[in-house]
């Protein structure tokens, strides 16, 4: 036992507490080496919320040691805070890594370590993988403290091997030696393994019958079959993918047909960045994200001309029809590297799930789900405890925007501006995530999916339980969307583990969007309201209508609706979401009345006249025609009007195809009206948009919102179509009109309220043209604009807003 020794004038001693992502990332060995370098003695151990050192030596050595921590920290670590205090020196004669101190039961203290996401294979491991003399040559599960699986193999914390799916593999002597050696790259690398002692791969036919077992033949056969146009179900890190050669149109077509996915773009995985250069333009910032250890899918702009490429080397057009971008990623696991090095340079890698269901993570389930799609299965025996879909990002305006934040990022926290009560925020209905808060951290789950599917809902509940456990959070407040029909709202209301009573808070959808953007930009530090332009497809409004084209004045406690798109009926309700032609009929009916039938428009020719009359009557009588101020539905209307997309096969299809057809084309601004509240009194929908039941505080009920009416634009669009103006130009003009109208309204509101800070949120801001044009236009008028870069602008981000709102209301 080290004793306190009498103070030596030359020896200083400090206790240093570091928290953040500092466990399972090689942090203690790093400190060990650093302490040796600076001739210091002492000890380091993991604690419940990070690492703690007692360290001593000459004062200037000690200072240099502290200065070196941040600039030289291990790649995967994230330091949130370093706290130091002077302590009496002890008689250490070396620097030691000592055993983690487990939390004592009943100590009342919460475990607060951060869990690392899964990390793409590092360069050291890659060179070993390629070295025939290395004992892990071509071993598909090579990893070290700087890379490999984390989140997807963890069952519980502390993050130690027995609590991961590596539990069943006993390390061989050589692996154990690395694991125990503080100077080894594999010191305490929990998934450490080798061909002797670790997991292995095998290849089966579509019925599950093993066809290859010898590792080298498995890889070579899989690569060979891919080159032959076969489809293979590959078990990866966070779940299954279905893979085929991206340059083989027949294989891609077959995959589309069998997967029943006619249009939604497929993601690609390329052997390296260079292999992509013939097909897409890659800017420096895009390259950086593509090659980062997060290894997400990055949306990259397709090259216009690829006809110089030899046949068989162009990406099949069926990969992403009607889209100017390709979703590309690099291999994130050693297995993917090996397959791509031996097989085609670029593979389609689409998620292996039954339509609308969570990703398959088990061999049996995958065989059951895709035996009709895949010709072969490449399987392994390292279990995936929790699935993680590939993350999807797009670089817009020099910022990384998440379309889906999942593998490689979750469950890293979003850093909040202040400490909050523990909240569980249940998310929305589509593209759901959940959020748990602890102190200044907000943890968003990986992408979960659309909760109307029963299996996704089961997976959702499991995710909540799992994250509560591994993050050690017992939420006291449950936040949910105001929509009473959402499964997430129903889950929140029924939440009662341990029969305790929980406070629930219903949060308006667009308020949650606004505050999610405020929270990640730390605009919620004060109670000052900001303006928020929130544009999306669907969100339940406080007046019972469907909102989605809104300008709010919002703080983390309350909001006032300042403007919205004019209400339009959605004939057939949900059917109108799936069938954009219904929204086109709705828009034309508002603009032209029953005369719309006589318009010379291609999409109308495909519809029976009786059907159109019937739809018009439905709207007139208000039968099954809920009102909406959604921006998404306006995009739908235009897509159908231009005959680009009259029925969708995936969410946001119409808007994505309109963005693609507009490209970089110059647009003009069509007419629109901004109606002030007095004018609204004459509006046919008077009383519907203006009698909002405001449930939050601070709103002035006498103050009515402006209405942004784009119907005049649609009148001009019909004229333009008659004059043969191209679809691309019309779409570009519509985008620009939308931007213009919202900027004009926002400026008017800014003058009315003297608020000059504005946030942009909602799924429409995944659209590059709208995000960049709106940001620049508002900035040029002197407004301070904030956008998303930590969580998705779409519904994958609203759980963050819900959590912050619920915590703020609790505080007040
Ligand atoms: Zn590594
Ligand atoms: Zn081994
Ligand atoms: Fe939304």
C-alpha cells in the first residue's frame, strides 16, 4: 500500500479526473506511456464516469504531462472535462494501471461513462490484415483499441468482455497476452480475437446449407459469385446487407424486383475513394467524412458524363433512378474490406430488412427473410446484440447534415447547454429515434424506423430498455409527440415500470423540431425566443390540423405560431400521402374549381373524370379531407402536376425527385401572397387556421399568424406547362418561390418581434437547394441563421427537442 510521504519540495502530486469517451478507446495505456515520457509515477483507473489518476513528479514535468493530454489523446476518445486538484504525494515508484473500481451497490451514484459507437477498421489493423506474415492475415474480425465493434456487441456496462457478445470466445494465449499488456495496441480491446480463438465466417446457399467453410475459400467464393451477378446476404457489424455488383444492371434490377423496392435509391460500398472517382464528384470535406472512422453513407453528386467508361464499369442506372446523388460508403469492417478487395470494386449494399421492418441481425432471421432474394449468405458467429443501420450524411453549406444518425455515431451524446433532469423522449412516428438525457448529455438512439410496423415497435421498446440499461438512466419525465395516434405517444402514456408514476409532457411536433435545432446550437441557454422555420411533411398541430409549413417564435418552454402555409384539404387523408396526384387535384381545385377537369395536363389524363369529380366533392363537403399546411404535400402536388411522381413507393420520393430534376437550374420566383391576419378573415378556411388552441404559455391569443399562400404560383405553373417550360425549370422556380415566400414572411415577423435569430428545421431541410438558398437569403438580410449538424433536421432529430422542452418545463 502506498503511504503518504512527507512533503518533498521537488515533488508535486495531483489527482486528475477526466471524463468523456475515455473507456475502451486506449486511454489508460495512452496515459501510461505519457507518464513514462514525463518521468512521472502514480496510478490510473477507470471510474464510473471516466478515468482517475493520481500522478506525481517534478512540477514542470507534471504540467507538461497535463498539457499533452488533449493534443495527443487517442483517436476515438472525446474529452468532456479535465478536473485537477493538488493532493499529498505518496511513495509510488512506477506508473500503474490498476483495476477498475466497480460502483458499490447502494452508493446512489450513477454510472456516467460514455459508450463508444462502432468504429471502422483502423490503418494499423488494415496493414496487418494485408500482411501474409501476420497471424491475423485476412482475418475478418481483426480489431484493436482504436477500432472495431462497440455499441452493437454490448449487452450491459461496464464495458468488459463478459458483457459483450465476445463472451463466448475464450482468448488464446497470444491474444490474452496482448490484452493484458498496457503497451500493446490491444490492451483491454474487448473484442480482441484471432483465427485461433475468435469468430469465423462461412458461406451458405439460399436455403442455409453450408457451401464453404475454409476462410480463404469463403471469401474467394463470395467475391466470385458477386462478380457473376449473384446477390449475397452479408452479415456485417450492425446487421445484414444485401449485396450485388453495382455495375451489373441485371443483378441490380433483380435485387429491386425481389426486394419489392422499385425506386428508393440503393447505397453503394466502394473498395476505396479512388474507385468512386469515375462515378461521383468528391469534394475535400466530403472525402474527409467518407474516410472518417464513423464511415457513414455520404451523398455524393453523380458525374454527368460516364460514357467514356468501358461497358461493365458504369454504375447501373437502376441504383438511384431519378436522383443526382449516389449514397456511397467505404468498407467499415475487415470483412467488407476483404470482400471488396477480392470482388467487384463497388457493391450495392442495401439494408437487409423485410420491407418496413428492423434490420435483420440474426442468421436464422436473415435466412428466413431473404432466401427468396439472396443466392448466398455470408454468415458469421459473432452475435449482434443491437442493430445499427448505416448512417447517412450530406454535406451542405460546408456542414455535415445527418439524414440518418446511426452506426458510427450513436450513442455518442449531443452536448447540452445546461444540466437537465433525466428525461425519456419518445420521438415521433416516422424515422423514429428516442432520446435519454443525463446531466449535460442527450443520448439519441440509432435510427429505429416507422413505428406503425409491429416489429419496429417491438424493436423500439427493446431499444428504450437497452439504452436505459447501458446508459444507467432512470428517466423521471416522459416526453412525447402531441399526436394521440402515434405509437410513441401511446407508449409514453402507458409507461410505468416499477409501478411508479411518471410525469408525461406532450410536445408539439414543430416546437420539438425548432428546439432540437436550438439545443444543438446552445440557443436555449436563455429564455429568449428565436424564430424557427420548420418545414416538413406531417406534424400534429395544436388546432388538430396537420402542420408542416410553419414559422414559430419559440423558446425551450413555449412557442407561438407566427405564420404557416395556407391550409389545403388532403382528399383521402393518409391516401393523399401515398398518392401525390390527390394533392395535385386539391391544389388545382383551390385554384380553378371544378374547371380543373378541362385542364390539359398529362397526369389528369391518367385519371377517370368521375374519380376527379368525386375527389372534388369530398373536399367540398369536407369528407375525409383533413386540412394541412404541410410543405411536403405541396412538393407532392407539384411532382404529380409535372407527372414526375403520381404515386410514391417510399417516403419523400416526390420531393427528392423534384430536387433532382431542378438540379442547379436557374429559377424564377412565382407569385405568392402573404396574408396578414385581417385579410385572413375573408379566407374560406377562416377559423380553421386561426383558432389554434395554444397549449403553451406566453402566447398572445389575440395575435393571429400570417398565412403564406402559394396558390398563385400553381396558377403560373399550369401556364408555364402549357408553354412548354421544362420540368426542371418549373421545379427550380417552385423551390425558389418557397424560399422567397418564407424569407419574406420571416423578415416581416422579425420586424414585428425584433427577433433576429432564426433556426431552420424539419425534413425539408435535407433538400440542399432549400437549405442553402434560405440560409444565404436570410443571412443577407441580417438575420443570424442556425441549422442542424449534430442531429437530423428530419424526424430523427425531434426526440432531442422533446427532451429539452420537457426538461425546461420541469425546471420552471
Ligand atoms: Zn485497429
Ligand atoms: Zn487468439
Ligand atoms: Fe417532422
